[in-house]
């Protein structure tokens, strides 16, 4: 997949289809990109046009509705959940937000929404599964972290000589030993990370991971066999290992 050119924060002004079936993408800054196919991720826009929010006095920013941890808008008796609140735009998250709201309003519970350690998957080939903080987010929040990283070819790819690699990364808060991030790119990463998310949500430490016996031969055993950090962050600054 080395011919895939990922360009972040890039807005195309024009996509031209050439006579040979290829495409020329002209970006806002005038740059031209020649390619065989284009996948353009535009994001989402909230569908609020017919809600008449202004009449109710509900504040919105562009097409999204800001809410507090109980999904309450700036108007005391009006709530919003789901993608239109621009928190985490995933179906299970919207279900959690709605359930939390119902429990709080009608179930006699005090249940704010908890958006920490939500697992998600990108269904590419291989899949990408993530839960918790990215390396940059963890360094900013926890300051001192250890990053464990492993890249390898799974057995089913190494025998036939396939160039498909797997990547595993664990991010650990050095002050508490808690695993605060897990990032996996491999076959079945979504199924794998869903299980890992339970452990991380429960506050599992790196020592807990290390004490877990791996299933051999699987790619997932890498999560419990990475012993030495690839590098650290100290006071939010990356320190390479010698």
C-alpha cells in the first residue's frame, strides 16, 4: 500500500478526470496531485436546519450543539445526544449518551457521559483498532509516559512471504503504570481491541498485561509480551532509548 498518499488538512478545489481515467486533484494552495483514485473524507455536518433552535434559545456552533457532561444544552430543560453534539461520532457512543441521559432523568441515577477509553476501529486492510490516548495526547496529559511498540509479520503472512506487517503500540503512564492507550494495525484489530478496552477501562496496569499469559501463535500475544519500552516521554518531551 505504499502508493497511497495521505494528505491531512488538505482541501481540494477541483478534481479533474483525465482522458486515461486517472485524476488530477487541485488543492486550495494550487498544488496538483496525480492519482488513480481519490478518497476524500469531508467530515460531518449536523442536521439542525428544521429544529428552530433559535426560538428555543439553544446555542449552537456552526451546525453542532454544545452540551455539558449530562448532555444538557444552555437551556435547562433541553438536551442533545449523538453526533450533533460533536463529542465522539460513533453509534455506540450515541447509545451510551442516550442511556446515560435516561438513567439521570428518569432512573434516579447520577450518570454523566464518560467518553474516556472509547474503542474504535477503521475497517481497512489490515484493520486499525484503537482505545485510549494517542502518544501525543498522553504526553500532554500525563507528561511522563513509556511507549512500547512492535512491528512484525504475522505467521500467516511470513510463511508465504507476504509484505503485510502488523503494528502494536501500548502507551503507559509512568507515574501509575496504568495502560492509557492501545493502538493496533493487524488483521482483526477491531475484535482484538474490544477486549483490550475492557482491561484499560478497568484501569489495568502494564504489570497486569505482563502477568497475562499469551495465546500462541497469535498476533494478539504481542500485547502481553512487550517488555522493554521503545522510548519514553519526560515532562512531555520524547526521549529516545540508547
